[in-house]
C-alpha cells in the first residue's frame, strides 16, 4: 500500500494542520507516559525544518462531546514544547473566532496546539461543517495519528477531503510494516496471537491463517480451542458462542497445513486472582475447579523454537495473565524469543505493547505499533478510513 507522505507535498511557508495521537495517560494533570508525543516528533520536526507553521490537533480520553477540564491537552502543550525546544501555544478550543485568530497569526516555525477535538460531539460524528472549520485553519493536512486511523472522524477523515493531504512518518512506518505482514511476509512466518476471547481475535486469526507457517495461540481464548478438541479445561474461560468458529478455524488450518500450537501444559490457579498460588499441570487437560492462567514451560519451549527460526513474526496478545507476576512467565519468555528473532518482528495491540515494554524488549522489535484497535483492524484486513484517504 503506497501512501502520499509529507515528503510528497510542499509545506514551506504554509500552515500545516497535523493530526497526531496525543491520547496520553494522565494522573492528577501530569503525563505519566509521553511515548505517543515522542512518536510524533520526527514528523513535527521535519515540517518545522521545512519552514512550516504547525497547527496540531488531537483527542484525549473520552469526554463524549463535553468540555471536561480533566481531558484538556494543556499538559501536552507544555511537554511538547520541552521536547521540541520551542514555545507551543495552547488554543482555548479547536474551532471558533479566537482559534482562527491564533492560527492566522502563526508564522513559520511556530506551533499551536488545539484543544481536545472530542470536546465537540461533531468530531466523532464526522460532521462536515465541523470538518470545514478545522480545515479552514490550515493550508495542508498531515495525518500522523495511526492510533485513530480506524475511526472516520472529522479530524482523521473529514478534513483529508478538504485540504491537500499526506501521511506523517509514523503513519507511513505503521502501514509499511503491517502491510508487509499481510501482503508479502518472508517465510517461515509465525503469528503469535493471544488475549481473552476468540470473538475479539478471530478476524486476525482468519486473516493471517493463509499466510502463516505456524500459529501460536495463547491467553484465555486458547481454552475454547482446547475445549472443542475434546479436552477438559476446568473453570477456564470458555466462549460457547465461539465454539463453532474455533472448530471450523482448526479444520481450515489443517486443510492449509498450518501448524497450530495450543497449550500442551499450563500454569493454573484455584481462582482468578493476583494472590492466587500458581500450580503446574503437566498435561493438556486442566483439572476440575482449576483456572488456566498461563502457558506452561513445554508449550513455551515449543512456541519459542518456532519463533526463533522464523523470518517473520507478528505478535498480538499475551499468552497469559502477565499482569499477575506469578503468571507472567509465558508471555515474558515468548516476548524475549521474539526480541531474539533475527527476522522481521512486528508487535501490534495494546496488551502486547504493554508486555513488550514491561519486559524491556520493545526496543529489540523491528516495529512496535502505536495503535491498539487500529493495528488489530489493519491485521484483520479491514480498510481504515484515516488511511484510505491518504493513498496515492
């Protein structure tokens, strides 16, 4: 997939409206993780170096069309200014006469951050008039907010029809690596898919199945697959409504000759609790009264052997309840194996990214996606509205 990028447009002396993903975690008005701000810096700095004035816009949280002070982007303006080494002016809103005056007064090298676009319900409804008001602030539009690209909102999709539009470097990178996984992955290609429910990941499983050499399935959803194979899963998570889906998926994998690695041993507990004591079950079947919480060492070794020998690995979802220290080992070992893999390694999805960061291996991956829901939908093969409008 080829996108029009910032390098394809002339921005010198122009006011560039840039959509970024500054949806950062805040505690008592203080940013606790500025990763998303840092991710946008290459695009912002490039535009400034090219002699543009920047009007930056983002959402933060879910204020649901109401002006809520706790969702103000003011702390972001301060942090962005520190990272760029220049003043970032903070607009009182994202539309309106005062904002228009501030945008009009901008000169090359200056930066204006608009207030949270989701303070207006017209943003999420992709209201044409609201999109026009946003577009009127700039002369060129750049979208670098991959994390919001699966939403057809005014600032991510509507504006792109009204101004010359291009992708930022982060958007370009995301599309490049996720497209590689979907379109032409070098083999052996191993997909590592985890998470709680079959229903939320079946789209990714089915999308990747025909491209994979092997697929490792872990997390809560693995127990539904084991159950339809006739194994006992104790009190582990089971989605009865997804049983037929799981059954047909395994049949299709068999027909295609794709190896599906499911848990062959487990760490279990008597209850789903962080305080629960981990017990090892050296068998596929889980005893009555026990809850599967993580993949066991035999399963880990088998999965890691496939991962280390792969030319391409995509990872979406943890192997167990990694947030509980007693049940983190499966996810940690798999994450480390992906980090050691000499091939192209792509991590997508919020929990996988959180795990990669928690285990200190994120910087050893080829690409770590910044978009949870967006990367999931991309890997499912769905068209993303915010990307479709940027295609060449």
